[in-house]
C-alpha cells in the first residue's frame, strides 16, 4: 500500500460547526417570533469524570447557541426513586423541553426505568421505546444523536444515499439499530453485522457505506474496506499510553482504511463532535413540537458549506 492518504477526511469539527450555526439561527428565529427559548435539563448521577466532561460540554454548547440549560447533579448513592421522581418533575416543567440523563447510571439504578420514565416528547437521547418504535415504523420521532450525526455526515459527502449498500457493524440500541433504521429510511440496502457474523470481513467488503460501532480498537482493517467506500467510525476506545496519557482509537484501523476508502471519519475529530450538535437539534425540535410551532425550520441535515 502507498503511504499517501487516499481518503478524504470527513471533518467532524467543521461539520458540527455548520450544524450548530444553523441551530443558533433557528433558536434566534424562535425567540424573535414566539419569545420561546428551548430548555435542556441534564441529569448526572455520581461523579464519574468522563460523564462530568460530557455533561459540561453539552451545557456549554446549549448556552452558546442561545438555549437555556441547567445541570442537576445527584450523589452516586441517590435512591432510584429520587432519580425517577426528578425525571417526573422535569417532565412536568414547561420550561424544560429536553431531558438527558447521562448514562451509565450507578448499578443500583435501572437504566431502562430511567429511559422509560422520561417523556418521549422530551427524550432528546431518542432512547425511549416509543421513540425507537416510531423510528422503525418510519414515523416522526426524536432520534438518537450519534446515529443522526452518522447519517448527516454520509449525506453531506455522498448526497442521495438511495440504492447504496450500507453495512452496520454493531447492533446496540444506542447506535447500531437506530443507524440501520435511519439508513433504511434513506433507501439504502442495509446489512446489520455483529460479533457472530460469519466471515465479517467479507460482509464489510460489500459496503458502499460502512458504519463501525462495535467498541473494539481498530478491529476493522484496511483489507475489510471496499475500494471507494465511505467509512463512518463511531468507536471511541481509550488506551493509556506509556506516558500515562489516554489516547483515543476508533473501531477502524485508520491508517490502513484511509488508503482504500474514499471518505472516512477520524477518531477523535469525527462523529463524536456531531453527537453534541445533534443533541442541540433534538432539543430545538422538541421545543418546536411541544409548542406546535410550524414557522421555525429545524435543521435536519448539514447546511451547505459557505
């Protein structure tokens, strides 16, 4: 293989900036026309350092885009009943349009109860069974943020996805299943592959669009990629280096895959940045829907580059 980079990088920083600019414009339009400001409530149970960083980033972004955002932190030993009661209180708060409980929660709390207690109309993570059912049925729903970002990035570089073969490696409720549904809604032919798929490498080689969401460092090698394919790497695998610092790796072997693919997302700097931007889209969409507003445009795809 040549050492020269062949693939074009799908820049998550640039893409998310375009999307956030569009959200900020829509938030300003909503306020000017209706004097309504979208409100996001984030709930953090415990003091997990990674979760604290994620929640702080979400709140900072919401404020930067003109939204209201507040973080509620509960101790790690908070009873499950207290967490569920807080969610019910937020469900009833008209100033809160989106609720996000940062997962994972401590083991004594049933995460499924957390998800199902959150009102589907405020479920900006898109994980409620009603949201998932609407997505599979092709209906209107709040969609999980990472899958939404994946499809936006693919459409941004490819345009119409109709007729393309998409292979999704991973079958989680958070990424694999919803991204497969979104791609089906874009008229792709979709294959869901996973750890028990026979000859996984051969299946991956059939993909015009390959979405990797398995949580295993560099599992997908360059010779698994169809020449000219678009590779969307959702993996975030942390590895402590000799100097004690953490380094992030994707599920795709970037150096090898970038010699074969036409487009590829890097890790870091790819899908992860779009996830937060899509959370802002969902918060705006939830606000507009709850208030029956039809004259404010919610950006559901990446705006054109300027």
